[in-house]
C-alpha cells in the first residue's frame, strides 16, 4: 500500500514539474516575442520558406540591419512608410549603397525643406536634383512654375527668380536683361496689354548677354506675343519668338 502511494506521489510531482516547465516555456516564448526573439541583438527574427527577415539592432548606433526583402503592406486605401527625424535641423533620408558604399542619397534637406537627390553620401547644398513648392532644379538647370511674374513699371532688368514666365507692363520699357536668373533657366517673355503709343521691347545686345536671333530687338506688337529665351553660360539666347 505504501509502495503504491509512493508511486502515485512520484507521478503527481512529475505532472507538476511538467506543467511548471510548460509555463516556463510559454512565458519564454511570450517574452521573446515582446523583447525581440531568443537571440541577443535581434529585434525580430522570422525564418520561413517564403521570406527571411533578420533585423539586427546595433545598440550603440541605433542601426537596424534587415536581411532579405522588407515589405510594407496594408489593406486600407493608403499604405504609408514614415521616415521621421525629430530634430528641427535633421535630414530624413534614404541612402542607396553598393558593397556598403553609399552611391545616392534621397531625402529632405532641412534647409528650406527641399526634397533632394544627391549623388553621394548625405544631402548637400549642391544636389543633382531638388524640388520645392514651385521649382524643379536638375543640376544647374531650373524650371519653375506657378503664378506669372509681372514686370514693374519701367523696370529694364526685372527679376525672374520666382518663375519662368514674365508678363510685360503696359507702359513703355526697354528690357536689357533679367535679374536673379539661374543657369539653364527657360524664360517666356509674354507681352501684356499695352497702352496706346507705348513701346515695350527686349533689346538685342550680345555685349550684355542678350543674344537674339539676327541681333534683332523683340518688340511687342500685341497682347500674347511671346519671346522664349534660355540662359546658357550666364547669357540669354533666343529659342523662338511668336506673334499673334
């Protein structure tokens, strides 16, 4: 009788030990899932037959290394990937590398909040491509858009820094150049409605960097006439002229 009781007690203790070990195992799995897997230094470690994602966290540099393919997927109307820098002077960016060497950087430059593409490491003040609210710059070539610029009365060197189209004023003026232009800028000089007996013209003068076809001045004859110019090596060159 006593022998049977001892065997029964052993089974009871074995069951308790087994249940206790199962609790430890389940608890370990939960903790591993919450804290980043069972291997030290891993944020997430998933290995399946269709995808492999090993995310290694470098605690000293906040670097997460992902091996394999990374997919951001959602079934709603939008799928959003946020790359955020909490510093006011920070530059959120993506760097593309070959053999651990950065070749191209894409991101937002905090100086003017300009979207830039730079061939090299980091964002610089001289990117190969930049985009603002109204200007696209490719290397040194510039194309702006938005509201047209209106020439100030009598201004012979109006500023064209805000766009690619300037409308002439209705009173006489002889334009000899354009201030605050950019290399490679395309410019449309659009003749506005002018008052009677007023002459509005763009003066051909190669010595001042205004190179017009046949060295002939462009004179507005009616509203809607257009002179198209492009700046090359700091000088303006006529592309075309059209009259209504």
